[in-house]
């Protein structure tokens, strides 16, 4: 592994830990689903190719999509409520998957 790859590895592992914490905050209601989706989506930009493909990474990508949906649907309360529900479900699934993995 090159020095640059090692640096990306550390940065992406840290981003995964932060995503795990944000997902837990969504589940516990300490941050809104909208804020959590934006936080998770923004923290992991550039890490998807490094992280590879699995269920955990797929869920991370979903948070970016939810953040985009919030921007598009901000004027429609019923659609926002549906997105909130989907984000909460994804956050719960993410925390369950992440609990069984060593991310640090």
C-alpha cells in the first residue's frame, strides 16, 4: 500500500466511524434524519471506491441519495415525512450491520 492509499484508508475509516455515530444519533433522535443523512452523505465523498461493495457501503450511498431528495422535496411535507421514515430505517439497519464489524 502506498503512502497515499494509506492516508485514504485512514480518512475513510474515520469517516465510517463518524457515519456509524451519526446513524446512531438518528436512531436515538438526537439529530434529525435530514441532518443525519446530510452529515453521512458529505463525510464519505470519495471513499466509496476505496471501501468496495457490500451492504454497509450500499447503505452509505443511500444516505447521499436521501440528502439529495431532501433538497428536491423540501416544500412537500408528506414527501419529507416519507424520506424521514426511510432514513430512520436505513440508519437502524446501518447501526445493526456496523455493530458486527470492526470499523476502527
